[in-house]
C-alpha cells in the first residue's frame, strides 16, 4: 500500500468514527511481525516554520534530523553528543569544544568544525527565538575544534550547545527547513504539509541505532488523535487531560511530568503609562503587593490539578519547579484563605460597603483576567481561579481574547500565560527589567534590583552549577525574591503532565521532565523506543 493510500485509509477511518455510537469498542490488535520496525505517531502539531535549527527548530526537544554538540541526560545533567568534551576559560569568555571525528550528515558527507561555525553564525543572525546576542565570534581551530568567544561570561551558554542542531554548510539554503539534512538518528523521506511527515532511520548515525526504521507523524487535532487511538491506527497519541479518563482498548496512558506551567502574570506597576504603540501600562490593583500575595495564598492549586487536569499535573510555585535551579523555599502553603484575608486587611483592603469586594479608599479590588480564547485548559483555569478569589473579596472577570487582543492589553491586565524550559535563561527573560514590555517576556514590568543582581551573577558565572545558587536566591533569599514569598509578580498555578496513549508493548523509555509543549519533547530519547512484545 503506498503512503498516500495509507493516509487516505486513516482519514476514512477517522471520519467513520465520528458517526459510530459511544458503545462501539475496538479489540486490541497484535503488532504484525512485518510492521514491528515501523511506528505511527500523533504526538503534536506540525512545525509551522519547518525543521531548521538556525531558526528555532528543536528548542523544546530533540531536533530529530540534526544532532547537537551537547545534550542532557535523564537528570538534566549535561553530557557529550557531537562533542567529545569542552573547556571554559577562567574568565568564562571562551568556550572550546572538541568534536568527534566519525559524524556524518545523512547525505554521507562528514560533519566538521566548519559546519558548527556556520550553524552558530547563521543562528546568531537569524532574528529568531535563538538568543545568541552574547556570541562575539566562532573560530575553527582545526577540523574537530571550535572556539566560541562571548562578549560577557554566560553560564547559560551551555544550553545553546544543547539545543542548537548542526546544519551542513554545503547544503543549507532557503529550502532547507522543508528538506533538512543532518547527523541525527533520522532523515526526512516525505512531508505532506497539513497531513503527515515520514522519516527513516539514518544509517550513518554515529549514536545508538534506533530500533524503529520508519516513523510516520500524523498531524491531527486532539479529537482526531484520540479517535485514531481508539481505531488502532496510531501507536501513540498525545491527548488532553479531558480524555484521560476514557479507557482505550490496547492502549495505555502514559503521564510525563513537566515544567510546562500555567500561571497568572500581574501588571506590577501602577497605571498611567503607555507603550510606544500606545497600549496602556499598569494596573493600580495588581500593583499592590498585598493583592498579588493574597491571591497566591488563596489559590487552591491541588484542586486545580484534580478538577481541571483530572489529576494529571502538579501545583506550580515558580516557572522552574523540579529543575536543578529550583528553590524549594519558594513553595508556599496555598489554599490558605484566612492568611490571605488577614494580609489584605492588614494592608487596608476592606469591604466597607458590603458589596462582596474589598477596597482601599476609592479603589476596588477588581480586574479582568485574560486568557487565549482558543485554549480550553487556560479558560478553565482562569474561571476556576476567579471563583476561588470571590470569598477573598477580589472580583475577577475571566475574558477570552485572541492573541492579538492580548498583546494590546497584557501590560495593564493580568493574563494567564505559560512557560517552561530546560534553560535557566528563561527566568532572566521573564523577570528581568531589561525585558519589561518586550514581547511576552515581562509584560507586567516587574523590577527588583536585588533580584536583578542575583540573576546577573547567575548569568556571569563560569558554569551552570555555580550559577544555580544565584538562580535560587533570585527566587527567595530569605528577605526578597521573585517567588510568592517575595514580590509575587506571578501566581503560578499548575504544571501540566504531558499525556500520551501508547500501544501496549511500546516502550518509550524513561522520559526526562518535559519542557513547554512546543515541538515534540517526547521524542528526545527516540533511539531508546522499542517493542517489548
């Protein structure tokens, strides 16, 4: 059966499923011997801009077609990939990376230091999500040695070496994103936009040879992916928490812990200013720290996990819970309504007119909470949070908006946003005053000079582990910080588990804690996947 015919048959099955009754059951299907080296996945959306690491592909997981200089193991420790080792100069300004000499691109040509140099030079000038602004230059010492010179020491430069897939200088043109060539475990065979991607194992891959010789990625919405799992036409499907209680014959539910968080971003400054585009900045209610902290105390995060995520998640207290630089002292006692009410009362917020809303002078504790209208989970979280704050005397109106509308209002209204990365630089981007009003990084204009100093010290450390102590102090040093114990510029709510229906017998290995759900982070260990039966 040819590939197009196979896809057509799958689509026909999905169409039929929408008309069958809910009582229809699918018998588990054994894996045919002839198909054991092939697998069909529906695990996420289609990359809009293709598969070019120099413009952002692979930032949230394995680049699949390309390999990277370094990678992270199951505990997120840095280990070698294309590199055989690296050294950092005493002043932290020069990173020298030694390369293995047996790596080849999928076209059979060798991968050399020149390709590494080219990749980082192009990525640094791409204007994409890759932040290589601190890279001063890349020098090739010999065919297997590359020297990176930074403008300033940067401990997080490690992550640039972990997440930037290497592209071939000899075959990197304007169409590369559509037909990538790399040194990773797989190579592209066919991409039918909007439908499917077919890849095959790269025979020249230097690492552990993948068990599966062919993988078909189907680009299906959540409902269609779930229907495909029920029909037995996929071996694995990513599903939302709303579907997690429905058993599917022949499939098992796998829940992967993440740092894919959702939280409420508060405008940190008072109203009165405007952006250069004329959008309002500031909110007099959320500029009051007692309001922000009381909300953090009152929210019942465990109830949000159980009620909205069907138990598939964890309470969130920072944007980096569970990562090596997470400060456990950032965890607060939530669902503490009495402490929240006392905090408001002690700071002059009282309901003097008995309308159920506390006020301070003429200022009512009321605001709109925006969320992207296309996201059902964020909608549910926003509505639930608003309900939880009513007994506190804070009136919150949850409003769904388009992203275009949110961009115009997010500096003056709280927004339900999400982050989550294996890169501690994200903390700096989200909380640094240098990113106040820059895209979605710090729309509330949070600013604390002591926190800024800690984060700068973390960045300027010469290695990741030395930096962790400063990242932790930025969260809470016993007196101040960016967590709920300190300034509380956010009320982090939950970390979402990533949920997958996996065919019985399919082993997807031990998954590391997942970052934000862009890309396909579950494939980060794709070489380990295999059938157990």
